[in-house]
C-alpha cells in the first residue's frame, strides 16, 4: 500500500522535497526511496525502477466503488458519454449562426436600411452564450469540487434541455436573449466537468488519449452544430435547429442520469473535515509500488454499491475548503506561469476559431456565392481535422512523454509532454494564413476550407498538450486550473467577436489573419523555455507569498499524484 506522507515546511517557505527532485541530484539516496524525496507537483514514478513496468498513478484502492477499479469498458463508456456531453454543450453555441439572417427577420424585422445593425444585434445571442459558457464555469466549479460531479451534471443538463426548448419557442428578441444567456450558463458546466471526470477515472498513463478526445469534442460540437443546422434550414424554420437539439440533449441527459455514477473519490491521506496542517501538497506514492498495487485501503467498503444507490444525486461533501476559497482560487491560479501560458494557448487556438466563426458565413457567401447549407458543409473539414488531432494530441503526446520518462529513470515530469506541441506550432499559423490568403485573393474554396480543418486539428493537438500539462502539474487543483483557462478563453473569444470584422475591414483578410498567425506562433513557441525551466518555475512560483495564501490547497484535496 502506498504511504501517505506529509512533508514539513521550514521557515524559509521551501519544502525539503524541492531541494532534491531528480535521481541525478540524489546520489547518496537509495533508488527505492527516490520518490520519498520527489516533488508531487506532477513528479511521479511512472515506471518501476527495476522491471520498467508501468506503475498505476494514482494507486487504486481495494474498494470496489473506486472509479479506478471499474471495468475498462465502463470507464471508456463514461469517457464517451463525457465527450458526447461536450459535443452537445457546443452544439447550440454556434450552430444557429448559420441562420442568423432568418433569425433577424423573425425577431427584429425585415431587411431595410438598418438591417446590418439588426444582424449585429442578433449576434449577441451567440456571443453572450459563449461568454456565459466560460465565465459560468466560475459558478459551477466550486459546487463540483464541494458536492460532486453527478449532481452538477444532472442539474446543468436538465436546465440546458429546458433552455433549448425556450430558445426554440421564444417570440421576442428579449426572450430569446434571456434564453441564450441561461443556456450558456447551463451548458458551460460540461467544459469544466469533463477534464475532472476523465482525471477521476483514468490513470496518468491513459489520460493523454482520453483528454485528446475531450479537446476534439469541443470542435466536434461546433462543427456538428453548424452542419446539422445548415441542413435543417434547407426545408425548415430556424426554430427546428433548437427542436432537434432538444431531442439530442434530452436523450443525453437521460443517459447521464441513469448510467453515470459519481466519479470523485477521496484519495487524500485525511478525510474532509480532518484537522491537518494547513496546505500540504505532500501525498506521495511509494517508489516501489507494484503495478496494479493499491493504496488508501483503510476504511474501504467491502461491498459494491447497488445500482439504485448509485443514482443518488448527492452523497457527501468532498472537501472541507469553503465555497469562498473554491471561488477565489481559479482567479488567482491564473498567476501561476504554467497556467497562464496554457491559458494563452487555449485562448489563441479557440479564440481565432471564434474569429473565423464570426464572419465565415458572410465571407463564403460573398466570395464563393455559397448558400448557408453549403457553408455549413465546409465544417466537415473541422470534423476531419479534429479527428486526426485526437491521435497527435493523444497517443503521440503520450509516446513523447514516455520517451522522456524512460530517459529520466522512470520519473515522469509534466513538461515531458511539451515537445509534442511543436506540431501545433507549425499547423496553427499555417491554418490562419491559408484561411486569410484564400479569402483575400479568392483562391479555390478548398484553400480556406483546408485552413479551417488545420485549425481544428491544431486545437485538438496543441490545446490538449497544454491542458494535460497543467492537469498533471497541479492535479489536486486541476479543476480550478482548468476553469481559469476556460473563463479567460471565453472572455478572449467574446472580445474577438466584436473586433474581428473591424480588424478585417482595416487590414484585409490576409493582414488580419496573418497577424493572428504571428501571435499564435509566439505563444506556442514558449513551450521551449517551459520545457527547460518549467519545473523550477512551478516550484518557485508556488512559494510566492500571495500564491501561498490564496492558492495552496488543503491536504484533503490530495489525490496521490
């Protein structure tokens, strides 16, 4: 059984473990005790020192109710369900934009001298929804961390279903806008729930591939929504987009209620409410833990819960931290350099897709005389790009991380994933240039369409690398770290939706998207200093005074990695 150890902190504010964090720096220490001196900020032994077998991180318990002990089939079923939830969360975010002209005529008025202004007014339906999806995570995350994943899944998706009906039947501009705002708040929970759920039910060595499915699902939802919405509008009113979505979201809500149990599990050396010294981050796994070994056995139930008991919405509080602390931490955690960089990666990748989405319909109609449904079909390229990105953001990233882990004597560092982002460093600027140049010079419609596909590939690939990097580095507070990224990304995209068209008007498509390509390249290029100095940055920044007071977590948040 892995041993739970609390590391003492000296007056200097530096943990002893941070002074000796690699095998090379511990020549006098027996190898079997190396991990007792290894920082737990993502620094874990992943390969057995003698056999090179993979060690399960975190170590599963002997409790049959431990999600890590679920069958592989059931764990992957839950992963698919989570990805379906992500697809549905973004299905209505941009899908109805394909019919923005019809929506404007229906809710504001027929074409006239002020029709362009009316379309801009209707665009608020979609920009406010996207904003609420991100910022709303700041509301959901404290509840998720305090009370569990399952109640938030069920409540948010039930609300999402209701708002989809509401938006479909709204007869006035104000009513539709209110429905879209509440819709964004409800749908946004899936973005922050999914990474936590995946981290709950998968081991460290499995996480890269499944997280790639999650990031690809972000794109799948947008592309699927636009494609289906375009096809629906061929013979039906724009309102049928919401009716179709209601059926899909409602069916998913039923699946979540009846087949997805609570995935959070207490792996802390203390239970919530136990008095422990403040904010230790010291839950260490034994370096000689056997593959498939177990930990946290004390008090483990000997019987498996019944199916009916697994349907309960609420079981118990998961942490003794206050809701105020849980609300504040996502705001402050953005000051940690790795989190800030990962946030910028997500913001430029997804934000520049928002920039394309804000004008792609008019751009393709004006340049190529496409009908709305034809414009929607162009997003098939996004599907293909995201699908390919799953491999390069998942399996390939895991392969890169494993390569460096073996070279490091079996000790995994979060930074070992970062070289894989070099692919996104090439494809992201290329995608933006292809789109901008293609539209500007009226090249064949395949040119901007390929750019669209490459950008979706880059989101699935590069965003997944940076996101999993942060989750691995700050696993106990992965929820807050993810939420800070999602909220900032939403605000960035919201601003871009206002400034993209004036930007294009001033510089042209080639100039505007060429500038975006340069910004994206500069952000992604920062993987190099983080790969070299990232570990020192993580350890040093966590000891900054304001980080110590506002970010450091209670020991009951520890998860064994």
